[in-house]
C-alpha cells in the first residue's frame, strides 16, 4: 500500500486527537481509584477484589500494547483509532450500566484497549510526521495532554462520587469520545505504508501474556503474605519468559522483535525509563500514606502534597522536550536524574524531620527531575534506534511502563510495611520501612546516571563516526 503525502502543516493537531483519547482512558482509570469505598459498599466486595478495577485495567492495557508493533505494520492509523474509540465507548456503556462488580470489571478491561492502542499510536504518528530535531518537543507536548489526567482524575472522581454516582464518570466521557471519533475519522491519515500479509504470533503473545499475569498476581499475593503462591507464580512467570525467548529466536510470525535489545540506544534508554516509572508510581502511593501514618495528616493533605509536583510534571513536559531538541541530551538527562536522586537522598536522610512542607518540597523536586529525564529518555532513545526497530521499541517502552508501574506500587508497599520492630509505634515502623524504600530508589538514581552516561557516550561515538 502506497502511503499518501504527509500533511506537515498541522501534525500536532492529529497527535492531539489521539493523545486526548489516551487522556480519556487515563482519566477514567485515576478517577476510579477514589471510588473504591463506594464500589465496595454497592457491590458488597472486599478491597482486594475491587482493586482489580485498576490492576486488571493496567494489565490488559499492557497486553494490548505488546501487539502495537504488529498493529502498526498491519492496520492503518485511522483503523486503529476507530477501534480504540469503539472499545472506549463500549466500555463506557458496560461500566455505566453495570449491575454487578464483574460486569464493571469486564467493562474496564474492554476500555483498557483504548489506552493500549492509542498511546503507542500517538508515538508512532509522531515518528512518522515529525522531524527528528523536533522529536523531544512533540513527545513532550503529547505527554502534557496525557499527564494532565492523573492530576485531574482523583479530583474529578471524588467530585462525581460526592455529588452524583461513580457511574457518571462513564456517561460523562462517552459524548467526548464520540466527538473525538468524528474528528479523528476526518483528520487522521496514513503516513507510512502498511504490510498487508503479516501473520500475528498468537503463541508467543499468549505465553508472554501469561508470564505477565503470573507476575502481577504473584506480587499481589506477596502483599497478602501468600508466600507459597507467590513463589509458584514467580517460578511459572520465569519459565514462561524463558520459553518466550526461546521461541522468539526462531519466530517467523509477527509480534515484536527481541533484536531491538541488541540496539544499545534502546537498552540504555529503556532501563532508565522503566526504573523512573517504577519510582514514580511507587512514590505516588508511598508519600500520601507516609504523611498520614507518620504525621497523622488527613487524606486530603496526603493528596495535596503531590499537587505542586503534579502540576509541574504536566506543564513542564514541553519545556523539557525543547531542552532536548535545542540543548542536547546531557542537560535534561543528567540534571533530571540528579534532581530525582537528590530529592530521594533528602527523604532518606531527613525523614520525619522534614515535616509535611518538607515532604511537599522534596516531591516537587522529585517530580521535576523525574519528568525531565522520563520523556527525554524515550525521545533520545528513539532518535538513535535503527528505524526498522522503532515500532518494536515503542511497543516495549509502553508495555514496560504499564508493567513496572503496577509492580512499583506493590513493591514499595511491601517495603514500607516491612519493619515490625518491637517497642516501635506504628508510625515509627512505617517511617523505618519507608526509609528502606527511599534507599532503594536512591540506588535506582545512581544506576540511571550510569546508564545515561553510556547512552550519551554512545551518541558521542555515533557523532565521531
């Protein structure tokens, strides 16, 4: 299929339409996080069951993202966008009319297909239509649209539950999805040829999917102190991953190519990216609970300590992307990681001495540093990966983000609650456990600096050649 001419005059408008659909998916996800008490009451389910509204959603989104390299080669941008909107809208209808919890869960997993399709699609369109020298800026602008959702989601969800019903979250977003469907159908074009004959590798997909499912369920069981079940699921996950790698060495059907890991630019950008995501999602859980347990703050204060950092996290994205495009990689990547690490050193050393205002300031510095390094690690990596591997790399970036985000919360929650010293108060035990979690993230910061050093030296070597 011959690709039509690229419309260069308004590439950001097309990207914005796709990004807004991802925004809608993330908005409903983060809005639902504050509805758990209402869901538990209405459906008479436990918290461990209700939390699958989020965990199941993230897992399904990750599985769909695994297919994005195949879908990029097999379907047009417009076809993928239409499918994504249909899945979101169908999920809205199922969730909004759910008469029991399991119907709600099915609706959420259907909706996860929207984010699973649209987030990689957004980046793939940027790669097709944007010059490499503007890649950082455009990825930053796209991330701005998506990252507003986590900041607005809890407030939106809380207001809806307070003044109406959690079902309004879905009925309110349905008309917006349909408007975006009309706009996207008119504007989205095909900017690169597709491959009509491209057989999907269902065997490898199912094996890797089962490996991820076993890993996530196992970590949740570890949090419930089901150690034997955790061990069995972890071993199963490792075995399945080994089978997947073995099959991939001889694969002839499409999923994604593991050869992308031989690209050093990918490896040295992918590892920092997933560690930054692990840290971000985990700390967003840890700090609100930390101030409530240690300082006896209210849940409102626990949420508000993240607000200044969340705002800068959103609106700093275009600036950080501009820095990459105009000043090179060293400044945003190194400074971002240094700010990220120093904020965590402050939390480790300061601990209870910081108080609520100190925690708020530390998170603000953390958010600026993490945001500066996060999006730019992907943009920088994609700039220097062989073009034939870019769709594979994009699939792995997005899948890794979803999976490590889910893991981050579970692991940091376990570490936070890992100290049970006799003679300590509950607050002292939580403080000691949280310090261990901060130390782990400081170690991440040092490793990320090492990886960025190799990534940037790789660029220097490319330039010299």
